[in-house]
């Protein structure tokens, strides 16, 4: 199956809506976030399609977001988009 980022438009739209409504101070405007998600989705698709035998996931991430595509019984993989929550006030470990 030839997957494209547009195949996951519903998941991307939901993440953008959540980002715009709930996520504060992530260094990206909603438009920049959308472009970042589309790029990460393309990377996750590539990782999913080129995964080693026996592996079930394709993952792409940046500092703010993780996208995971997981093998499913259907042709279309399951898609999870996760925000990597972070606080600028957290002390760095030495």
C-alpha cells in the first residue's frame, strides 16, 4: 500500500486543533506546526514502510511531537500523534 501524509489528514487536523487550543508556548505557530506534522508524517510513513521484518511500528519525532504508525489488521496502519510535553522550568540533570 502506498501511504501518503494526506491519508492521515483527520489525525493531523485533530492534532492541529488541539495544538491551537491547548498547547502553550511551543515555539511554532499553528501554521508552522501543521507543516512540521506533515513532514513528520512523511518520515513516519517511510519508517513504517521500511521497517525490519518483525517490527510493527514506524516512528518519527522532533522535540515537540512524536508520530507513530502501527501495523494493523487492516491495510491502513493505526496512527498516534503525541505531544512531547516539556517545561522550561525543569532543572536539567547534571
